[in-house]
C-alpha cells in the first residue's frame, strides 16, 4: 500500500477496551489497529476471542469503555456524526436471515438508501448496480426464503453496499454456508477488492485469510499477532495457542518449504504448489 | 385497500337484494379491471363452500312451519322466506370472499403495507408512529415463511427424540407443543435483537424522511373503482 | 444388528401435481462400530436420507430397516438417533439435565432412570453433569449447546446415530470436542455423518457414500476412496486439498504411490519422489 495522506478516510482503534455487562473479563482489551482505504484485513480468533465485538465497535453499535474508535476521523462516540459513520461502514452479520428485512430482494436492497432519503430513481440505479456486483441480477422480485444460504448472504452484502460505504465489515460471513456458498461469498470479496472497498472480515476459518492483505489474530481480546497472511500461516504455535488450526493444504506447503523446495510466496493454491513441483 | 374496507362495510350495510346487486356489479368490474383470471378469483370461494351451504340451509329449513312451504319432506320443509334470507347472507359471503381474494391476488405484501401506511397517515397527527407500524408489518410478513420453516424443523427434531403431538386431550396436546414453542420464541427474540442491530447499521431511524424504491400510483381505473365504490356506499346508506 | 437401506426411493408428494423425486434406488448398510460418511451437494437427497433413516418418513419404494437376519423393524427414536444441523436451536427445557432427559422420558423411562441416562450422556460428550446439569440451556456457549443437544439424542441409547453436518459453525476447539464425543460412542454405535465437505471426516470414515441427484454415485471403503479420490468429485464437490495436491502431482508425472490424508506424510512422499529434501 502506498503512502496515504493523513486526511484519507480510515478506520482506527486506539487502545479500545469493551466489557459486556455482567462479564468477568473485557471482550476487547486495549486494542489498537488500523484499516486503510481499499485494504482487506482479516481478523481471526477462536470463539470468544472478541472478534465479533470488534465488528460492532467499528460502526458505533457498541461504544468503547475506554479508548477511541474513529472512522474517517469521526469518533464513533460522537452522536452528531453517528449516522454518517453508519452510512460509511456497512456491517454484515453472520446469519443472513437476521438481516433481510424486505419481502422481496429488491425491497431489501433498497432499505438502506431509503433510510438515507435517497431519491427513488437513484435508489433504482443503486439496486441494479449492487445486485450485479453480488451476482443476483434477475432475482429482484424473488422472496428471500426461496434463496440458498450463499445467495442470502450475498443479498445481505448487497444491502450494505447499496449505501455506498467506504468500508465493509463482515462478521463471519461464511460461517453458516456450505462450500458452494462459501466460495461464492469469497469470490465476491475478491471482486470487491478490485472495487476499492476497504473490507474487514472476521472469521475463524484460517483458510479464508488468503483473501486478505493483512491479518490480525485476537486472543482473549488482545492482538496476539499482526502481519501478512503468509507470515501468519507460518506461526503454528501462536495459532494453536489462539485456538486456530492451520489448514491441511498450508501444512503441506510449509513442510515442502521447510525441506528447501523453492516455492513462490504464498499462501498457495493446489495448482501453484504442483506447478512449482514440476519445474 | 381503502376500497376493500369500504367494500366490506358497505356489504354489511346493505339491506336488500337491490343493493347487493349493485355491489356485485362493482365487484365484477373490479375483477375485469384487475385482469386476474376469473377462475383464480372463484377458487377462493372453494374454502367457504361449506359455510355457504350451511348458511343457506340453516335459514331455509324449518321444522313443521306454520307458513306455506315450497317443498315438504315429512316434518322438514323449505321455507321461501328463509330461503331468501339464506340466499341473501350467502350472497354477502360470496361477495366478501371475492373482494378479499381479489385483494390478495393483485397486491404484493409491500403494496399492502404501503397502503396501510397511507391510510394511517392522518393518525400521525396524533403522534401515532405510522411509519414504524408499517415497518413492523412488513418485517412480520417477511418472516412468516422463515418462521414456518423453523417451526417445522423443530417439530421434526423433537419427533426424532420421541415426542408425540397426537396423543391425549386438548390440554395434553397443547403441552406437547412446549418443546417446539419455547425454542421458536427464544429464536424469534434473538432474531429480533439481531435484526434491530442490522437495521440500525443500515441507518434506520424511524419512519421520518424515508423515501421509497417503488412508489404506488393510482391509475385511472383505480380512481374509477374508488369513485364507483364510494357512490354505491352513499346510495346504499342514503337511498336504500 | 444393521441399519439397512434396501433399494430405497422416495418421491415427495407422490400422486399429486407437486411430485418431487428425492432419492432413487439407494442401497447401503451401516454396521455398529463403524462410521459412514455421506457426501453430496445440496439437493442430492442427504436430508431425505436422514429422515428416512430415523423413521420420520416411510420411503415410497424400497425399505429402510433396523435389525438382523432374525427380525427387521422400521427405525424409531429408540434405535436410531438423529441430530439435525445446528441442534442447539432446539433446546427448550429449564435445565440442561431435563432437556437431555426429554428423549428418555418420551420413551417411557421413569424420572430417575431418565436422569441417570441423561447424566451418562452428558459425560459421554465431555460435559460434567455437576457443572452443567442445573444450568439453563440458554446460557451455554455455542459449542456447549451443540454437545448438550447431542447428549439429548445419545441419552436415548440408539444403536445408530445419524449426524447432519455436526461440526458446522464450530471453531477448532468445538470441533475437537465433537470429534471426541463421536469417538466415545463409536464402539457401540453405528455412526453416519452427513456432510458437504469431505476433508473433516474422511480420515475417520470406514465407509463412504457419495450421493448425487438422489442416486448413489459411489459406495465403498476409505481405502477405495484414497486409491481414486476422483469418486468424490461430482457436481461441485471437491476432494480434500491434501488429496488434490497428490492427485495433480500424479497427473503431472510424479509417481507418488499411495495417497495419504496426513499433510506431513503427503508432503514427505512428494519430496521423496522428487528427491528434494534431505
């Protein structure tokens, strides 16, 4: 990532701590991180590591007990800019059924822009545009309960994109999906990367990390590691202690690397590994 | 939608066959205007066929009447006055069902809630949260199929654990559904919380200032039927 | 004792205009003490097969039965246990113990015997009845709730256990706990795991069944799958990545020999063939 000016929009956490009411420990502790425009950041951690809390802190649904969360220099705790923050940060939750409000697809996508008071004709343009991005063109009048899991999740993402946010926060977007659904959502994330949308996605699937520019691992509310995906996948002890498992393919890759096999920088797909083997 | 309300009220205000005939004409026109196949509209009557027969016979049949009968079969007779009354009530039911069938066949849930919101708008002056109510209705409608699916899944899962829903008297049967209703409601409440988070994240802040993707528009035909309906309402109330 | 599908077909709404075929001529057997992995994309008939296996449906053709050469019977909650996807959403009782006891109670056990069975079931999924028994099921974490729901079915002491995507949505710790629970019951029970993802359970499966569009695409042992992993790749299903690397390497001329599911072993075999490594 090239150098960015100080006044470029970005998401920042400065020493953020948050404790749920009645909880014995803070969910998030003195957390500091930064998401730059157009960057994809993966937040990993076992269940209970604080990663979902992080997602809700980004757009101000939860406010830090101490520290500061800011989006494009707007403090999330500032009530006067609350709705600006929320329109710039689209949040997509784990269970798509918990987010779909409309009785048909296009009505649900329109929900966000309608709340922002966008004009009818412009809403139409946005709906068609985001449905094309998520690959649901033609589904405008479909009722949501007739969609597959992957389609529902892409609909939820479309609903967030329709507000034209600078950032997208995805909380375990593939958790409820089968492999076909997962692939379609991960492919969508790749397409969004090309669009310049900054994405923060939370997951416990280590394999998803290959779609990110940077990754951080949370353990009991603190940052245990931060770096590129390939650096992360090499850190087996840190991962194990944080309750994460290195996927089998990456274990093959690291065993081959450790033996001295010249492999391009990873993480690699099956084809790339075999390609390197045959040369 | 307002038309349907007025339609229904009119039907109950009508006293004689003449008024009924007028309403029938209006219904016929509305059906033509909607371009819904008559077959589909009439299908709605199938559900109430039993009630219709029952109404007719309940009024028409007399045991040992004093007045002149049309037909006699031992003590059971068909009384012409009763038959007329029965026919009247039956006709009212028919027209009522036709009207509401037409409504559900031509209107999407969104249009229904839209119309409800429009009708309720005057209430906003009295601080009634009409926009929010309309939103609640939309969301409720949206979740009906999803909730039905969940309920079915839970019933099947509990059946697999040996639960029986067909045994015992009414109290026992009601109790048998506790293992289904409790998780269903717990999930619904949890879902409501998550939905609220999702809606707030998408900047929902109540009904004010919201625009709409699809604005509903009254066409000429809509106006004609509206005017026709109001006219009949007036005629019935004032003249008949 | 076996769980047997004999030439089973099932059509929903048969005879009505809404007919929809779900399974066609499916035959296979499950023995106690074994684990059968059933793979198939969405729509392949997996959930119909589960419902038939638990006796919740009667097949429109063929027979599903539990028993042996002496006597065959239709499956019932006492003989075949079924755990659906995300079963934690079906917990309802005031305490974990009474929820787990729901099954045994339905089967006619008296209160004390039902509670005893429930305690045993909780132990078998790694949950201490003293710690968890009196808690409300709604205070459990995702992984704990999942295991409590599993205990609810195990308390019925079924001879056969059908699991629908048992590890969906669990993190690494939750998955380990679930695998351990399955290992614990396996010696007495015939386990069937239904999944769309081969990677997780292939290593512990004795028998593999691949369904596509309601029909059997492949039925065989794990060894047979390892000999030719292509049998797993039908519709949008893919073989586990570890196998795909070895398959592709073999296609490109590297003579790896027998495939392994273990990533380190697979990597070593590849290195030996290419004579890289020390």
